[in-house]
C-alpha cells in the first residue's frame, strides 16, 4: 500500500491508501473547522478571502490567509523533498517520513488543547494545513497523481467527466478501466464524508474536542504497521520458497 510504486502498483493498493487517507482527511477537516472555524484540508476558500482582503487594501488582515496557503504549500514541498531525498535508500520506505510527521502534528495539536484555551489558533490552523499538504503530496506521488484525498472539488470534476465518458466508451477494456477509476473516486468521496461524520460525532457528541485528531494519527500508524508487517511476511514467504526450490 505504501511501498508499491510504478508498474507494481495496482488498483487495490490505491483503493486501500485512498480510503485510509481520505477518512483521516475527513476527520481533520471537521475537527479543524469545529475548533477554529477555518477550513484545514484545502486552500481554495482561503485564497478567495486573501484576494478579497488585498482588493480592499486590508493587507495585514489578508496576511493570515496567505500564511494558511503557504503552510499547505510548504507541507507539499517538504513531503516531496523528503521522498526525493531518500528514495535511493532501498532499506527505507520514503513515504513513512511524511506520514510520521503528519501523525506528530496531529498528536501535538491534541496535546496542546489540554493546556486550556489555545492562544494561537492561527498557528494551529497553519499546522493542520501543513499536515494536509504533506499528505496530499505523498499520496499524489505514490499513486502517480491518481489519488488525492484532502479536498473534493477536483474529485467531483473528475467523477463528472468520467461518468459522461461511460456513454462514449467503445471497447470492453476501456469501459472496465473507466469503471475502476470511477469506483476509486466514489470510495475517496464516501470515506471523506464518513471521516467527517465520525469526526464530528467524536468532537461534539463524545466531547473529545481536538483529541479526535489522535484517532486520525492512530489510524495512520496502524496502517503503516500493517503495511510493514505484510511486506515482511511476503519477503519471508518468498525467501522460504526460494530456499525450498534450491534444496
């Protein structure tokens, strides 16, 4: 799921990572909005507000929205930089690094909420946007730009285009490939909504507040552990078969 790249990557790998990361993004989106009244998984709305403030010559007021945008951008940059920096290391799963940083940010924000009233909410929003930039970048790279999990605008656009193409596909293979892609989009959208619903329930009904972010971090860590364990089991199984053949 996290390891397979290029030709070795299948639709199953993309489905697994898409459902997990879109679910976490849904949790972060709702938790961030309920806590800070700001969108924390995409920058489209922040960019519009930034332009509005600049147009009204309220430059200082618009600075905070610029910082939101830059935080997402910097998270994406750092994620890609780390992946490119360490991809030559065969022993290291380079996608673990941005995922662990994301987990650290989510847990840290949850722990800071224990101190009482958060004195710097804008810094928390920047941190969440940075984490989502990390996530969106590495899932884009690992899936060859097939999967994006932190915002739905592009997903609904792609889904609409692909649904229309169903009426014009000629071969069975083309239709099968198109249905597979549509299935992937639908999974991402559904799990983003599911993460949002569960995140909202945990935040408001169970009164977990920002501790809800810890749930997202735990899901990511479990996914990493499962992926690594499965990889080790497959390697062990292959070595056993090779030894059996040589004997």
